[in-house]
């Protein structure tokens, strides 16, 4: 029987192509998923480990509080230690000409432990010398010999030492960018510990201590000595955790575990999608083998006649499945390795992915191969059992689908109804209580029930929709009948496609509902589209410069409809929280507010929704004044009074402002109400043109940054928040849809396979129809309509289920933070239906060509 099985695979290889593709794609998805986690960890090791590339031992605090400074000297004096390096780091703003960039300063290490690779120039030797990474230097136009400076505000906040040291830092050289992910996106600076400590207010904070051992030193003994030394140094730092001595490799492993928080969420999510692909592939495989067994009934009966036992027939089918599963699984693993290698190659070309490293663990290969072979065997088990029921000299008889009147039908019906009932209860509970875990469990269980019940409603649905094809004439009538001639096969093909379409539609509806929910919440919590905050200074006595943020500049930007500047003028009483109150022109304010029914008038305070008091006391220059409070529905809102009210109250007394701003310098002129806005910085509220899309909002933000010179973080508001949320949702939807497309592709392979095997099974019938006058075009049309019916019904059922699951899922996930109203993206769902129909037509092309090429005489002569 082994030879028979091998002969079947060799002679009828084309019949197994679709099965092989389904297995290959499912296994490739699973193998790639398992490789993602290993590749991520390998890449992190490559990047994080770069920090310890020259060290033998690393000392760190368990809670990240740092290593006591005096421990560095004690560790350096240990026997066997050749060099010691206490890594110090500071974060600041670096100014190069007119551009200010976020920078990370790292202390210079001894030559034995210096991991930085100087590509040009020399290492810093004095406190006023620095080295920049060559990527940032190229972007900023800096070369060795140029000077850079610490931003004035950052230096002033650090203290006079930082101000004096950071005014002119000479760039002595350039270095290769570090692969440390903690430094990505920043200007990497190698500097003297002196400037780093100055930026930290004179304090020494050692992040870790790295040791280089002398040649021939006993690593174990040195590590024990270091452990003893740091144990004695730990109490010298208040609240510090225990210090641990690790090898460089052990420290890298610990850092990677900390970065991943001890879990691999990405791999878990991808495994869920891989499971969907495997399940769909299993449905396709089972359906295909069922058809193959039905086609070979005569052959199996002949084998029984010449002495083959039932177990031998069953073993023959399972051997075929094992061979197909093995070959396809190997190809799937190779495909996964190729895809991952391509992705890693692309990542290496990016600025932040140069450290990407491909990892193909043996466990991923073995698991993927095992799942692929086991999946194929399990899917072929039911067809293999059906093969053993073939009696000698049995005639070809298609297998009937489970019916409610049979034992298997009753068991399937009972299990399906039970699963559906339990799932609906859990799903309803999760949606009602905004609990995501019960909702996910309920969705999975209820969908399993729907799949079990599919044989009882899918054929009826196909028959009902098939009536639409009757106006097409003979091809339409024949297609509607043929589509349900073998309900079991039709159900299996439709169910596989229904799984993929349901999940794709669910994600579309969930994303659209989340988008609508977030938009509504943003509109309710933000009063304006954009808020632009200008720079200011808190140093008393200086002459305030004109702010780059003003109404004329902002109104000149395309996309800005109106603007109003809100000016800080006074404070509420300490009993009322000492809130800073702003003044605005009520006419201009009305032009930018998005809140309905809100109006600023004289003699009142317009406040955020968090204010619960009916009135507040303002500390005016003309004495305290009690004003009524009108709270808005917006959570992000500055308290406002009219400019006329502010003038009447006389502003805030200078002593109150000085106390609020923390100004205790009695030698200077102090801060007065007239200069308050200049010191705090200007704030302008904007209303954007209606209908501005995400790209338009991003362009407005870019123009504001370019026109004013402020950071993009100073441009906030509902439009920016909406842009951020929508970008996240769009990216997630794109990724999820791409992942689920694998399952849909496998399902469509199943539809094509069903038609292909149906053509082989109905050769005599199709030839007879041709002999009776059916043209080749009509035959191709019949098979095309048949494919469209199977794919279309699956897409319709999947879309309906996806809408329901998407809405309930969004309610479960977001119901606790916002009011959720279902939003159905009809255009996207329509596109899914159109793609399903088009894919059905495409799936019918090759089978239809094969059927049309067969002459009636040859087909009728076939046995």
C-alpha cells in the first residue's frame, strides 16, 4: 500500500497542488511568527550588547537606581581588574546654529572599555570637547572643529556650572552611531563626565560599572570579589536596590528581558493570526481529501477486491497526506526564512534598524514542520475513515452532508447550538460590562458554533442566492444546481472563506467604530482644533523679546480659518486652587470654539468641566473679586475671562505672580502683570478649515513649526490627537488585514481546488452537456457562476458576522471609557465583497479552461 500511495502522489500530483499551497502558506505564517520573537531578541542582543562589547563584568542595581559613585574606585582596585568604567549619561537639548536637537551625552570610557568607534578626528580630552555620531553630524552640518552648545534653558535649569561649560563645546571628532535602542532618535554625544555632572546639578549618577579583566585573571574569583565589594557599597545610597555583578552576556540577557517586560506580546498576537491560517488550511485540506477519496471510490473498491484490508486503505490515504504535508511544510519553512531575511534586509537599510539580526531557531523549524504534518494528517483523518467504508464493487456515490436526522448530524447540531449559546452569553456579558477577555472568549466559542452549524444553513443560503443566477439562462440554472449538489463540499469551501472574511470585516468595523468614538470624545474634550504655545522665559529682570507665535503669522498659514490669542492675566485665590486665568476677546473666541452653546461674556469665568464650584475669587490688582463660573464640557480648557473684565479687575498683583512663578530674587525688578504673557509665552487657539483631512492637518502643523520656529510638541489640540489616533488605527488595520489576507488566500485556493476537482469528477456530465448543445463559453460561464455563488455567499455571511463581532468587540474594548456607537464602513465592506466575487471568478479560470478544452467525444469515452 505504500507503493500505491507513492504512485498516487506521483501520478496525480496536480490534484495535490492546492493542498500543498494551503499547507505551505499556513506553515510559512506559523514559522515566520515563531522567527519574529527570536529575531527580535537577537536584534536586541546585538544592539543592547553593544554597550558591553568591551567589558568582562558589569555591575548594575536591580531596581535601576544606579551604582554608588564610591563603588567605582573600590571595584577598580580589585585584584585582576585591568580597567574600570562608570557609565554616566545625561539628556539635554543641543544647539547647533539655529537648530536645537534632543541629545544624549555619554561619558568617555578608558581605552580598554571604550565602545565608541571614532571614525574621524579624536576623542574628547577636556570638559569642553565632545564627539558626535556621524549620522547626526551630517544631518546638522557639523564637522570636527565646529562648536555646539547646550540649550540656554536646559543649561540654566541645570545650574551655573552647566551654563559656563555648555556655551561652547568643541567637536573634536565623529563616531559610528551606537546600536543601543535607548539612544535611537537622539544626537549621540561622547563627552567628559564633568559636563554630564554639571547638567545633573553637580551630582554623579553612575548607571552601571563595567570591568575589564587583566590577562590571565581568574574571572570567577574576580567576580566573587566584586560581589563582596558592591555588597558593602550598597547602603551608601538611600533607597538603592541590591547591586548585581554579571558577565556581559548575562547583563545583555537581563536588559533584553527588561525591555520585553518578560513577555513577547507581538509573538502572541501573531500566533493568534497564524492559528486562524492553520484552521482555514485544515478546512481546505479536509475538503480536498474528501473529494479525492470520493473520486477514487472505484479504485479503492478494486483494492478491496484484490485483498486490501480497511486499515491498509486508511493507511494509504494517510501516507499520501503525510507526504504532501512534509513536502509542503518544508517549502513553507523555506518561504518563511526567505520572507524574514527580506524584512531584516529592509530593516538594515533604515536608520533605526541597522542592528537587525535574523534568527532561525531550531525550535521554530521543528514546531512549524510538526504542526504542518499533523494538521494535514488530522484534516485527512475523516476522509481516510470514509475510504475504509468503501465496500468491494461499490459504485461511485457522493457522500451526503450531515443531516439533522442522522446520529452525526444530531451530534453536530447539538454541539453547535451549545457552543453558540455559551458564546453569545459570554459575548453579551463582555459587551455589557466592557470586559474584553469574556468578549474574546465568547466571540471565539460562538464562532466555533457557527462553523459547526454551517452545514445546516450554508447550502440553503447558496440555494437562495442561486435564484439570482436563473436569468442567465442554462448556465445560471446549472450553476445554481451544481453549487449545492455536494453540500458538504460547498459548506467546507464556504466556511473556509467565511472565516477570513468575518475576521477582516470585524477589524474594519471595529477600527471604524473606534475612530468614530475617539473623534466624538475629542470633540467633546477639546474646545478648539489646535493650540499653539510659544516659548517664554521665567527669569525675572530680563527684557522679554517678542514672541514668534502671534495671530497674523498663524492666520497666514493655509488651512487656518481663524485664531485668537489667550493671555495669562491673573490668578484665582489660594482657596480656589491658585489657577492661572487667561483673557481673550469674546468675539474672536466665538470664531474658534467648537463647543456649542458656549459664550464668554463680561463678569464671568468660562472654565473646564473639572471646575465644580459656582464662583471663584480672583486676586485682582484692584482687590479680590468674586465671579460666577460657567463650566464647559471640555476637559482640556484654560479658564477664561474677557479682556474688559481683566482690565476692570486690574490684573494680578506682582507679589502674587512672583509667588506663583517661584521668583524669590529680591535684587531684580521682578515679574509684573504687564510682562506675564511674555515670560510664560504666547498661547493662540486656532480653528482649521472644515473638511481638512489627516494629511492637511499634518501639513498645517509643519507650516506652523516652520513659520514660528517652535517645536512640533508645542502644537496640540483635537486635530493633532485625532491625527495620531487615526494613524495608529490605520497602521493596525493595515497590518491586521495583511495578516488575515493569508487566511483569505488559503480559502480562495480551496474554492479553486473545489472547482478543479469538480471538473475532474464531472467530466462525463460536462461532455454530455456539450454534446447536447452547451457551448464552451456557456460551460465556462456555468463554472464562473458556480464559483461566484460559493465565494459570494461566504463573503455575505462573513460580512454580516464581521459587522456584529466588530461592534460588540469595540463595545467591550472601549465601552468603559466612552459611549460606543457602531459605525459601519460600507465602502470597505463593499470592496471586500467585490474582491471575494472577483477572486471567485479568478479561481474559476483554470478549471473552466480545462473543462472547455475537453472534447465531448473524449469526455464521454472516459471511464
